[in-house]
């Protein structure tokens, strides 16, 4: 049941303690830019590339960005879809996700029902993921019609994460929103990590080595960064983030 990309992530977490994934938003990059970001991120030590955004992208451009990334690096490409239109046959796997604190059934199960046949048809590896919006959640929170978990209510985050795990989701993602002013707080990461038995992903607003170290030390198994890779200093930035993750005290 566990596919090769999921197995790869689990092994990496097991051997490295905490890992980094790079998110590329196809709306914000050209194909050459996506290739460059992926190459630099890979050489800095990122473990996989996630592709997705919160709003709109043409499926042709999405396909082309993924093809460009796959031509450049040999690490897995995992879709991070905000809707059915975020599915591409060219990726290796897809975070098959439900936005657990959405009030809209479409984001809880509707989009998944529409997308599942495509995942099957394209032979994508689905990785079940419970997605929880923290703080204002940025664009993802608005688009997904989430009732966000406040930063200072860690027990509410635990309730969401446990519900996801008990429904069979094999990863839980605490999302502060791309470009969030404040990342998920370590107190929340720690209590969620101590309450669940599946790997914990944390992202949104992580911009520095110190913030990455804080999240990894609090128990994040996977740290996702997006915004910081979209500029020319990408390599140095990603490399700093990864150094932060690797210097954590478990
Ligand atoms: C957003 O958690 C990711 O979905 C990454 O956020 O763009 O702020 O790094 P940033």
C-alpha cells in the first residue's frame, strides 16, 4: 500500500531525522526558472520537489513546469494540488489531501472524488494527507474556506491532526500559509508531534535557518519552504534552511 515515493520519504526521515521539501508554485515561475530552482534546491539537499499553488494555473503550464523539473533533477516530484486542476500525469506522486478545517465539503471530499479517477488513470502515487490551516492561512485559507486554528490553540491542532490520523491519513500538514508573517509556533508543533504517530509536515512563512531549526527541534519531520526559493539567492537560502534542520536537537 505504501508506494515508492512515500517509502522514500519515510526512509529519509528515518535516516536524517527531519527533511526538507521545496515547493514550486507553477503560477509564479517559467519553466527555466523552475528548472533552476529545482537544481539548486537539490544540490543544497532538498529531498523532493512539491508542485502546487493556491490559485489558478493552466494545465499546460503545470505539465510543462513538471516536465522541466523532471528533466533537471532525479528526486521525486509530488503534486500539492489546490483543486482537480492541480493534477498532472507527469508527476511521480500526489499529496492526496483533505483540508480538515474547511467548512466546504468540496475541499473535504468533493475535489478528491472528482480527482481520484485521474490519479488512477495517470498512475500517480497517492499519499494520504490531512491538511490543517493555522493562523490566517493566507491564500490557502481563503480559497479552501478554512476555519483556521489560531496559533495559540495547540490542542485544537491536535484534535484536527488526530482526526486525520484516525481517518487513515498517513501524513499531517500544519500550514500557516505561503508567505505567512509568522510560522507555526514550536509549542503547537511539539504537542501535535507528541500526539500523533504519523509524520508531521510544517510549512508557511519559514524563511530562516533559525526558524527551520526551531520547527525541526519541535518535532517537524518535514519542513516545506516555497517563497524563499523564488529569488536568485535560492541556493544560499535553501542551503541555510537545510543546515538549520540538520543542526536540530532531536
Ligand atoms: C505553503 O507551506 C508552504 O503551502 C510554504 O510556505 O511559501 O511561506 O515557504 P512558504
